[in-house]
């Protein structure tokens, strides 16, 4: 088990990585799933032998309230149907913490429940916010869970210029579920999970 990293350089590196993902040209992405309200694309990850997913949709609310529902805190567990528990293990400052959380089984339990320990950081970005995270090898793995790993992930939330009560929410997710899983099952689950994330979030904000 690794010791906890120094939060300041990790936060800075994480933010820079997410900003770089956010500048990847449209031609590098391949459509993975499209619904009426959001679109999911993917491209091969530079971090592991899987995909980096990009999800985007408009959410009817102000940026700060949306990000408060996404980042670690009192709201997230109440609405995210995939998350089954969440504990803040360490808090460095108001916008920076280490959290441990568990997720429910998926695809008729082909994907068993997972546990993650993530460093989380929320910061300003342009006229909105970015909340981002990366997994750490920290803390004992609890029985009955496979420890998954999130490579750099994050959500950009910016107000729509012509409609300030709405925000554009763009996520970048690359999760290594680990364990013995067919990659096709993981890819099917990821696209649907991201689309569901938006619908769950919209219901919570109403």
C-alpha cells in the first residue's frame, strides 16, 4: 500500500491532464452511444488497455449546484444509482480529499461490486468548474469487493452563454474494473452507465 501523495502537485498534474483531454479534437473520438439528451464517445486510453470515454449533455441548473452533486459530499450517494457507499478518508482542504466508495454489480452481476479509493480535486475552469479524480493504491481492500482503478477522470461544468440557468456538463472517464472480465462487457456497461449518470443527476436536481 502506498503512502498518501502530496496533494498539491497531484492536483496540478490531474487538472492539466483533464484540460488536455478537453482539447482533443472531435476527429479523434468515435461515437459510442447517443440518446436524446446526451452523447458518449470513446477513444483508446493512453493510460491502460481500455477506452477513455467522453460524455456530454446539457443539464438544467447552475454550475455550482451541479458540481456539488457530483463531487464527494452529502449529495452524491443519495442520487447515483451505481454508488452503494462512500467515505471521506482524508481531507486536505475544502476542495481536495481522498474518498473510498463502492459500486453495485452490473450486467446481471457479470460485473461484480467494485471498490475504489480516489483522490478528488475540484477547481475553477474558465467560467465554470472542474471536478476530477484519480485512484490511489491506499487502504485495505474490503472482502467481497474487487478493487477497481480510475485513471484520470473528471467533469467540466460550464454555464451556457445564451441560457445561464443551464450548464454544459462534459465528463472524461477511464475506469479499469480489473478482475476477470470480458472487455466487451465492460464497454457495454460504460456507455450505458454514463448515459444513466445524466438521467439520475437530472432527477436529483429537480
